[in-house]
C-alpha cells in the first residue's frame, strides 16, 4: 500500500504546487519541484513559518534583495529611479544576500571602504547609504506581511559620512567650452550645448526629454518644453525656454526619434556622464562634470544682468510664482534673457565649429545621453514579476543581470 500524500499539494505540469487554506488564509504557490518528497518538505517548512509568525510573532527571514524589489516597485514614479538603480547595483554584492536584520553600519563597512578605494566621493557613497537607510526604514515602519507584521522589527541607524571632500560647483569658461565640446561625440555635443543654454539637469530632464512635452508658441515662431513634475527634482512642472542655440539644437535633432528628443543609435539614454564624456574631458584636460553645465548657464545669466526672478524661471528653481503659465510677451522676454547667456560668444562658437570641421554645425554637435531608460523600465517590470530574482540561491550575477542591467 502506497504512502499517503500530505493534503494541500497539487501537481500541475509536472510541478507540485501548494493549494491549502491555513488559519483561514488560502496559500497558493509553486514548490518549484517535481519531486513529491521535496515538495512535502517545502510545505512543512511553509506551515512552520506560518505557525511561528501567527502564534509567536516571529518574522519570516527576508533578504535585502527582496526589499529592493519591493522598493523599486513602489518607486516607479521617482525622477531619480535610474540613478538609484545604479546605486543599488553597487550595493548588491555586499548586502544583497544578507537578511534585513544583518544589514547595518557594520556590514556596510566593506562597501564604504571599496567605494573609497575606487575614488568615489563621500557624497556619492552617502547616496547609496541613504537608499539603504530608506529601504530599512520602510521595512520597519510601513511594509506589512501577510501576518500583519512589519518586515523588520526596528531599523538600524545608518550614519552618513562627512562630506568635507564635496566638490564645489565649477561653471566652465568660454575657453573651456571651446576646448571640451569639439572633443565630444556628436550626440553628446548636442546634449551639452542644450544643457549649457537651458540649465536643464542632465539625467532627469535632458536624457528623458520627450517630444510630447513640446509646446509651440505660434506668435514667436518657436516652442518651449514643459517637463511634467514627476520628472523634475523639485516636483514642479519645469518650463524650458529655448534661446537661439538651444532652439537650433532642437531643430537639428527633430525627426530622429518619435518619442525622445536626444538619443544614441536610435535608443534613449540614461546619463550624460558616461565613458565618452569622461574620455572627452580627459582629452581636453578639463575637470568638468555634466552638472557644471547647469551652473554655467546660471552664472552667465547673472553676469549678463538677468534679474533674479527671470533666473529662477529659466533655471527651473522653486518659487511662489506659477512658472509654467506665461503669455507670449512674457515668454519673449524670457527668450531674450536666455539669449544673453550665449550672445557674447555666439559668433566665435560658429567660427570655431567651421574650423574644427565637425560633421555638422557646432550647435548640432552638443549634448545627448538618454540611452537605456526604456530598456531599464521594461527590465524593472520583468524583475518585479520574477521570483528567481528573489531566490536566495539565485546569486549576485543572476540578480544583477536580470534586475539591474
């Protein structure tokens, strides 16, 4: 006579599944095995975990990687999502497979030490620590499991590093611009020139800039862009006024892609500060970050005597004014103000472009980096539905490839 099978196991497509009501709650999940004895052991472990949680309040052990997936699922609206994914990718080899209880300032020391050896500034390291702290705080304060328990009993204190090595903003000079920009590849030149003439942020505003956000102004024979608040750091709609150079850049890339303004090889980009940018600034012998272009625009506006209120509007800074509702006359005044940031060297820039014999005009050779945003968002959706990514036995390489690449 054969051995009696434990109730609650159903075989579907050669794989055993749990289908059982436990304490009034129906549990349906795959055991991911075709072996009955292994499936029974899986069910027994599941029953014991439920008993421990419901009777004794013992939380099931969850690894940091599971918390990351839940965090990413809830953060799909964030403008900084792509940057946070990059930080999580760097954290994963150190704490990804640890239980939430094991993640604390002590277990993060190896990550901190290695990032310092790689030359990362404390501010950059702190970004990773802040994400870790936020995930742990959510696990201890907001996320409840099926038993009504938080994922983590208490969140540890994650202390940030002092940012004494923080680099100050460094607006570039006209001379630096004329040295750097011709060394950039064509798509980055367009993006850089757009950045230095609009004050837009590179990753969240330029790389993700969409044609659907363009608003024609027939009275001025020109357009502006209105970036929705979810893509702006200060969470307010961002008006992007186009001076003569920025307008020329837009017309140069018009028609190249149906969705994104700036692309590379017909694909959107995620960041401007990539290998090509770093190589170009090394060739030019200039220590300049992409974000310095935004500061450059602000510095040139101030040097040209543009009023504080107009600078706020052109740079997208937060103010009490409704900064996306303007008449054509007001927009004309803002365009005039924005042109003051480029009129001094406009003729010499064009002459330099002809001298450098670039593939197109110098204006056409300035700034774009939007490469993998669409691919990463599609990957994110796939990840959130992937049990393999949460598997403790999945390994770092598999997680990184499936989730973060």
